[in-house]
């Protein structure tokens, strides 16, 4: 039986060590958020204030065939006057590496509190939307999006 010896150069050994080190560094960072992470982000923004339901129309697909470009449309019911308007809308995803996805800021000059975007969803997960009103009230809406292909998981 003839065994071949495998010789590696110093450069190959250093390259393999660098790749292993990078993988060890990135592995903990590739974990995904969950409902607790989203709740912690909301608590960081608003303390123990509890959001009510209503006022938010969160339009997302029930099934996303491509997790790379999932449309998200948010509209908050408000007269958008100087005394009664939407200050901010925060969108969270409880299955992505970071729970916070986007924040929109509004003023009465906007006329309407609505926004659209496309987001990448790594896996099937909940999209959570919190609207902060000018009077300090909070409203929340939640929708589940099932990602079938094209995301980072499924």
C-alpha cells in the first residue's frame, strides 16, 4: 500500500488558521433574535409602557416565496395634526440576527403616517410594529410571515 504524504505550505496553514478563527468569531454572532429580544428592544425604547392594539395596519404577505425581498407596508390611523400625530414607527423581526429592522419618524407635515419597505427575512418569523403617538400612547401590531425559499433558513 502506497501512502501519499500531504505537505502543506506555511501559507496554506496560515490561511486555514485564519478561516477557522473567522468562523469561530462569527459563529456566536449568527444567532437569531427571538420574541424576548424584540420585547427587550421595545422595553429599551419605552420602558414598562404597554402598547395597545389597534390603529396600525401592518400589511405583509402570509407566505413569502422569496425571503430576500419581503414587502412590508405600515399605515397608522392618525389625523396628523399638530396636537395628534404619529411620532415614530418601529418595525422588528423576531427571527433575524438583529431584532430592529427599521424606524420611521413622522411629523404633522407628513400628512399621513405610512411607509413601505422590503426586508430580508432569514426564516419564518413574526414581524412586530410599534407606533408611538404624540400623546405618548403606544400601539402594536404583529403578523407572522412564513418564508418558503430564498431566505437564510426556512
